C-alpha cells in the first residue's frame, strides 16, 4: 500500500486528501517509481481549483513533475532498469497519471535520467521550467546584443529564463510587481529588475536597450498588460504568452505589434517535447547547462509530503522565489 493523493472535488488546498492505495503493476509502456521529490507547478494549482482549460474527471490523481527511483518496468519499456534514478517530465495530461504520493505509475516516455550532480529535490525541479523557458533560445534565438523581458521573474520558469538568457549572452530584464524581490532577483542573475507597479516598463526597457527595445518578452500572466509588453519590443520582436495567471481576457496587442512588425504568440513546453527532434536537442542543451553550472534549479522552500496542502498554499501566495518542492 502507498500513500497517494487523489482529487475528489475541486477547490483550495484543503480539498487534497490522502488515500492508502495498492497500485497495480505497471502496464505496457509504463514504469512504477518510488517518488522521492515532487516539483509543484501553477498549472496543477489551477487544475485543482477548476480553473485550468483541460477536462477533469473525478476522482483523479494529481501532479506531473517528480524525481524518484524505478521500482518496476512494464512490458516493452526500453532504456531504463530497476533502480535507475529518473525525473518525470510533464508529458501527460493532468489527472491521467499522478505523482503526488509515495509511489506512482507513469508512462516511460515521460521519464528522463535524473541529471548527475543534482539532489532529488533539484531533479524534480528541472524539466518543466527549462523546457518552458527554452522558447527564448529555440524560437526567439536570443543572443549577444539582445534583451529579454521576463515577467513573473521570481517563478521557477522566470528564473530559468533569466539563466538561459544570460547563458546566451543576452540582457535579462526581470519584471516583478514591486521592488520587494529586486535584490534577490539581481543576486540570482537578473541584469536589470523592473518593478512594474512602481516604474514605467517601456521607459526602462528603452533606457536599458538604447531605444532598441527587447528581442522578446516572456509572460505567464496575460491580460491587458500585454500592450505594455508589446510596446517594449524591438523591431520584429516576439511576445510569448505561456500562461493565463491573470485569469482575464488577453487581447491581441495589434497596434504595438503592427508598428514594429512584432509578433504575439502562445507557448507551451509541449511544443518541444511533442516533437522528437526538438525534444532531443533541448535535452542536450539543458543537460549541458546543468553539468557546466550555467543552469541551476533554484528551490524556494521544501515541504514534506504530509504538508502538501501547505506547499500548495505557499505556491499560490506569491512569496516564493524559485521552485516549491515536496520531499517524500
């Protein structure tokens, strides 16, 4: 028997409940793992609360990013053996599988070897953030002389974007609502920090870039602020919208984009991992960055499995700088 969280109703962190479940043997193409660490994501919190745009069938398992040890292999699984340390990549729809518990069954295609030299907490904090932020490298192709605006910069994805932009030689411009996190963001590598509720973003970006504007803006929030982000772009810049945390309508910023030949596009990390060649290429770069120390997961706070409700509440409090992790 294993202690597992299943979602029976949607709502706040208080709806999470543990069950003692005898998990079945892994089926064809599946793997059973001993979960050692869980990385929490905003999408999971929105799914739990009923605010995420995917269908929900209750009861369901929860969570899709973790690290652990393989306990058993299903038929047809190749490339892994019992005892391997692995990371679970969120390559499945929320609710269809789940990793919030002592053990989990996951599809083998959602596993990667845990990066060497990282703790299991760090290994549970790698793939969602770096694959998501990889848009700066793969699509925007940021490099020397470019600037990247990173909204919600204190999130795990925001910090990953700062690291990737810095590694590429670009200028990272971290956006945070107030100046409370400015010093911490600078210490974590942001070349510049803009408190968007206290400063004029367009003015600051133009000062930083010599009136050129930013090569890209990377935004998980959406809403009407996209007009400001689009106005901060350089000629033929790209505004990525990779989330909807504002939970308000996100308009198309036509005129700011049109006047510069800029584009505004949606982005999700599955765009990479659903394409085998792009997936392999991104893996190689991320493993290299981790091995060289150019990429390093930042963990804000660690909770125990029994505290997973508190961990969810902390994630949604916006206090964190980096990844919220639950250890098992």
